[in-house]
């Protein structure tokens, strides 16, 4: 006599049970990954933003000043991306830092305790502060030519003019001079003056005054002006000699403009000015595409500089520069303001 055949029924039941088990396992795994890193014993950095000062400086509009909460959220999002851009499994950040807005005018950065094999606490705090408080000014210029860019004057006379201004205004930056109109004592036309990067050279060269390493460059206008706002991505890379460098990529909407710009200046020098210094200057030999490498000029970048600059460029410009208030040991949760 034939026995009942129950095994085919058991197999579908096992399959169904397995299908239910898979999402349960995923939930448990995700919950494990979401478990917050303990911040007890870590460091809290307290920051504020001054909306009135930003408004008077022209950094924000009156409408933006009225939307303090929205401006703060933008700031917090950018700071998060700056200090912890790399992500682990399922997109959770690796560092375990926490950035939180306490009010439309204040936010905190909380860091877990440092590990035994990492930097010291003061070293890490200084690195994080640079990432939070620094801003990146990056722009592309064309090297100035004597017979083209100095009508009615000459390069030597203009260099003497800017050098004298710097001596008279020792506390001011070269950017202040570049922003002046001609009748206010500023530069000629679209010519701007920036110092070549010399940090890291021997002691004698470090003593060279900024005005003695100034170079004239021409600021571009219209669709041929390119700044950090046109950079869509940045990565750590290597220069021609294997030294640390930054690979940047123009946004798709600006690549054609950049190609046209470089085509019009084949044979001219392209200067990349980063944070008020000429990082590199090189002759354009052929039209450039939208991706290129920024090297650290004659002295090169350190690996730490490249790491930090890459994160700053990738995250973008802060709407308002934050003011550092204090550092404290984490033992209690922060107080939220109304």
C-alpha cells in the first residue's frame, strides 16, 4: 500500500520560513550597525553662527537671515560631510562623530574617545576644527602678460604699487587689495596679485616677504570664470612625481565651458589659486577636459593637507562661517535651546 507523500508539503513550509527569517536577520544586522558609538569620554566642540555679522558682510541675504533654522541645517549637513565623508556598510559613517543643531544659532560636534593607535586628542581636535572652521576659496586664472594686460603701465610699476600698499596695510590680506577699485588704490582692470605657495621650503625662503613672491594673474568673467562652486567631486590622488595631489571633476554643466575656456588660452599659463595662494601654474598645451589634478606647486602638498582639502572641496562652501566657542569633555547630553 502506498504511504502518504507529505514531504512536498514540508519543503514549501521551509522555504516560507526562510523567507521570513531573512528580513528578520537583516533587521537585527541593521540594528547592530545602527548602535551608536559611545561618546562618553569623548570631546564636544561648541559652535555658534552670527547671522547679523554674516548679513552685514554680505555673506547671506536678508531673506536667508530670517530663515535661521534652514541656514543652520545647511551648515550642519556640510559639517557632517566634511568631518566624516567615508561611510561603512549600509551607508553608516565610520568615525562615529555626531553633529547636531542646538538652535538656529548654535551647533555641536561630538567625537568619541580616541583609539590607542590613532592621533592624540589634541591632534584630532585641531584637525576636526580645521575641517569645521576652514573654508575653501578656489579659482582659476590666466597668467598676466606684459603686452596684453598692462595697458598704459607695466608689470614692474604695478608690482611696486601693490608692494607699497601691503607695506602700508600690514594687517590686511592680498585679497583686500584685489577687491579695491582702481581709483581706491587697487589693481588694474582684471589683473589680480597672489603669492606663490612657499610653505615648507627652507628657512631662508620662508623669510621672503609675500610681495616678493607675488605673481599677476587675470580674473576671468562670465562663463569662463570657474570657482569651487563648479567642482562636483574631489578625490585623493598622486601628482606627476607620485606626491599627494587632488583630483577634481567639473560639473557636467560646466565641462563644455571649461573646454572652450582652455581652448581660447592654449599657450597661456593657467594658475590655480587656492585659499589666497597660487598652488600651481602651468602652460596650457591643449584644450582641457573637465577632470584634472591639482598639485601643491614647487613644495608639494602633505598627505594631511590633501586629505583635508579633498574633504573640504567635496563637501562645499559653508553658508556662514561658524565661530568656535569652547571644547568640553563629554559626560552629559547637550542642552537644546528654544
